[in-house]
C-alpha cells in the first residue's frame, strides 16, 4: 500500500526501516490536544474567510471534536504507518467524515502545523513550570520565616566562613528561582507568535487571515516571515536554556540537602516520605530524591545541547532533522517539573537541627571577621592590620585547641593591648548574624522582612 497522503507520487510503500526512522508518532502523540486545537482554529479561519463552505467547516470541526473525545477516552488507535500525530488525526477524520476531511489541509502544511502545535505545548509547559517554581519559592520563604533566627555557618570554598541564618540561606534560593521564572516568562513572551498559515515555507495564495488564527490560539500576533515561521526552534532552545539554568539551581539546593543531612554535618533530617533505606545497612536514611534532582540536571542540560546540535547548520526552511526537537524537550521539561515538586516536598518537611547548626557556627573561628571589625570600630585599627592581628589571635586559639570565645582577655591583650572585655560580645555567632543588618544582609530582622515580602507576593 502506498501512503494515503502522498501516494500519488509513489509506486510502492516505504521499507520497515524507513518507517521506523521516519515515524514520530511514538513520542509526538503527546501533542494531540494542541494539534486538534490548532486544526480547529485553522478550519474556523478557513470558514470565516470564505475559503471553506460553512457546512464543510462544521463537519470538520465536529469530526475533530469526536477525535478529541476518542483520544481522551483512550479509544484512539495510533498508527506508526501514519507517521506522526498530524497524519494520524487527519486520517481518522477521513474515516469519520469522508473525503471532505481532505479540505482541512487547505492553506497549511505540516511544517507550520508542527511549529504551531509545539509552540502551544511549550507555552503550556512554561505555565506549569513557572507555577511550580512559585510553589517552591513559597515553600522556601515559609521556611525562611520559621528559621529567620536559626544560626548556621555560612561557607565559602565549603570552609566555615561567617555565621548566617538558615532563613537567609533559603531566601538566596528564592531569589534564584525568581530569576528562573523571569527567564521562562521572557521565553513565553517571545514564543507567542503564531506560525500557522505560513504553509510549507512560502506562505499561501489562499486569502487566509492569519491574525484570526493567531488570536483564536491565544498568540499575540502571527509570525512575520513564513520561512522563519517553519524554521524557528528558538522557542524550544530558549526554554531549554532557561530549564538548564533552573536545573542547575535545583541541583545546588539538592546538593546542599545531601550535605546537610549527612551525619557528618547533621544540620537537617529529611522526612521519611523523602528518604530511602538500604537493603543491607539497616541504619541508613538516604537522600535519594535530592540525589536524583541533582542528577537530572545532566539530562536537562544534555537536552539543550542535543537540540542546539540538531539546529546548528540547518539550512532554511524546514528539514526533517527538526523532528528530533521533541524528545529532548519532553524529557527535559518532565524532569524539571518532577525535580521542582520533589524539592518543594523536601523543603516543606525538612527537619532542621538548630542546635547542630549553631554549634557549627560557633566553631572554626567563624567570628574572626567580627573580631577584626571590632578592632577597626573600637581601636581605629586599619582593616588590613586588624586582619593580621586577628590572624595571630586565631593561630593562638588553634595552638591552644579552643574557640576564640574561650581565650582569656590576657591572651588577647598579649597580641593587642587595646582589646577590652567588650570584645567577647562580638565573638558569639548569634550576635554576629544579628549584626549583619546591611541591605541584603543575614540579620534575622532582614530575613523576617524579606520572607514576609515574598510570602505576600507569591
Ligand atoms: N513529524 C514532523 C515533525 O515533527 C512533522 C512535519 C513534517 N513535515 C515534513 N515536511 N515532512 O517535524
């Protein structure tokens, strides 16, 4: 049997291998809802412009509705021989309404059709991801408010740096996810032009009204150049770029959860619902979900690379290479949505060990900078000199095997005679965090204000 759609040109049917390499139905069936939605908008436009008789148009629209119902009910038989979602739907339409089904493809091609379907899909996904990120932000901001005064060590180079608050740490991620949402919304804005009616590549001689179709599908306007319309996959690339950056943020948070929940850190404990055990070691509580969020960054960033490579060097306009755009996008966006939900769940019921955090914040000379600042503020010591004096004091404490706080005043005065008892105030980690009231600083008062501002906004 030759192909029903273009059999006129061919004497025999494709080989099995040809069918296997060519067919996209196994994955692009996901676009069924958008494909039918776009076809309905197209046929309505064809009727409105008088290109199709109203009676034909309504037969087609009814048939499309029936197909929608069949697919929703799981009664639709997808066929590989029919290559892709577009031809599967059109073929079924012909079975239902007969030859008039052939009029649906007037003034369009699968090239503008697939670009439109895919844009509709990606636009919906962006909506879901953006909402998911907002949920994750809310979970983090809620924890930030609860833990606004929970002191923990802040790190640079993963070495104890200065005391911060856990709330402040949570809010750092809220900021990152805000930028991620912005990137997705930007992508959605640029995406929102309708390719339908560009036909194969050159436009069409039928008196189509592309503004009509664009409006019906919720696009801001039709795309301006028919060649660009069918060649463009920037919208998918841009979405994958935004997804890759967001995934890196998710991964960093996931990594911190892995660190915090390790017994060596002991800063937090994951709930039972987000932990796994070991089949051999009965004591284990493994952070598998966090590890998988971290790992999924690989497939998301990989999908971005894959599509970049598919698009690189493709001459205008459509080429079949572009059929390879869908799987990476489906896979990456699925992984991203799952990662976002998993992290929101982990954050919402993470049990914070405030005592362990505070203890760690008071060790490893985390308040050394406070001591140097004290010398600057009280003895008018130039900061560089204060840094040197403090370094000497840290070395002394290290030699004695004690914290800065445990040094005797006489020890301190042995290094800098001007130091008074008052210095001990700034060596306490909670006080240190509390003093960081500069704009954007870690002080609990700042964290409370920022967390409330976010919660109100989200
Ligand atoms: N299945 C194709 C895709 O996903 C649809 C477009 C086919 N166009 C064509 N000229 N063969 O890209």
